[in-house]
């Protein structure tokens, strides 16, 4: 390993540690801090001989512990849950049975909450739209299949209809996929609930 | 006693004051504040800058640098200039009052 490789590794390791420490910081702020620190390191490297490993170590030392930067980044930002946040996982899971509106309310509350991060929100919305109700509808389509009818009328003759029924997918595959989605739905809601309880502590 | 809160509040205005002379990039600000002993680690500057930007007191611009990739420069906004002027006045009164009591003056 050359000293250049070691410098690359040191810098990458520091940035990865900072990225991990900033997990709970809102996305825009996190991105800006990471960009600035990356630039800080680039500027510092440009001012040093390219293989000055001790110099880079000193630069990282002056930057300080990633945890200290993260602590500073967390000031002025509260992840304390609102009381309605407790209802969000349940609305996402079962709200679809309340005329579909319950799930939409859950999704709206999810996106306006400070408790969940962006990836939780995307995950919570996409797996699975409509919650268990949505899974049920998809299940009905697969098992019931899709019926298509075509008819023709010829003047003076009775109407003739031909109906064919075909399942959306091949049934065993479709059912396996839906069971998978059902389980993913439960895991997602469990995850959202765990994050909420963590933030409430 | 830890001066954490007091220092954090004051450092934000020191950043604004350093930007009075024109735009600067993060690395310069970090080394000035670190050498002055106002921040423990240079890295803690960046969350402060992010917050000042969220408050609309500074904004940023990408500019090409003589060597290497473009850099993000920070500069004061009008709101930042006003916030700094208000702080300078309040800080003067605050510092005088604290000094007077610390010196043990009875007619404070």
C-alpha cells in the first residue's frame, strides 16, 4: 500500500464515519455538511504534498471527531414525535379499509412528520400503497383473474357474446409474490413503529 | 462550567462578522475560528454554516478554484447584515453588564 492509497483510505474512512454519524440529521443539512467537509479535505490536500500522510492526519485531527460534528448538527432540530405520529403505522396498515381515505391520511402524516427520515417515508409509502387493503385488492385480481367479453350484433340475429377468463399472472407465482408483499408490509409497519418509539425516548 | 451554549451563540455571529469583508470558503473560516480557539474542531463550523444558511443569514455560490474542483463560497445576506448589527449592540450591553458584576462593582 503506497502512502497515496493510505491517504485515500484515511479520507474515505473519515467521510464514511461522518456520514454514519449524521444519520438522524435532516437530509438537506446532512448533504450540505458532507459536501463542505469533503471540500475542506480537498482544499487541504491541494495545499499539501500529495503523499503527505502525516499532514492529512493532522488535517483530520483538526476537523475533529465526526460525533462532535453530528452533535452540533443536531442542535436546533427536534425529532420528538407529535401525538398523531403514533397513529401513522396503523393508518398505513389498516387505513385502507376505511374507504381508502385512512391510508391517504396516514401517508400525509408520514410525510409531514419529523420522526421518520426520507428513506423511511419512501419505503412506508411504496410498500404497499393502500396497506393490507391494497394487498387484498391485488390478491383478488390475481386469484379472480380478468374477464374479457366480446360480443357482436348482426341485424336480425341474436347477440352473441364470447367471454374468456384469464388470471393476471400464473397463479402460483402471483400468490407467492403477494405473500411476499404481505410480509413486507408487516415488516415496514414494524420498522416505522420502531423508529417512532426510538425518537420518543 | 461549560461555555458551550454561550460560545455556540457567539460563534455564529463571529462567522457573520468574518464574512463582512467579503465572501469566503469554509476552509478559511474554519482555520480562523479554530486558531482563535472559538471552535474545538474545525468540522463543527459546517453545521453552524448550514444553520446560518437555513436562517437566510448567509448564502452560497459555487466558484471555480485556481486548482481543483469548484468551491462553495459563503457570503452575507441583507438579513445577515441586520442580524449582525443587532447582535453587536446587544453583545456590547451584555458584555459590559457581565464585566461589571464579575469585577464586583456594587453600583451595577
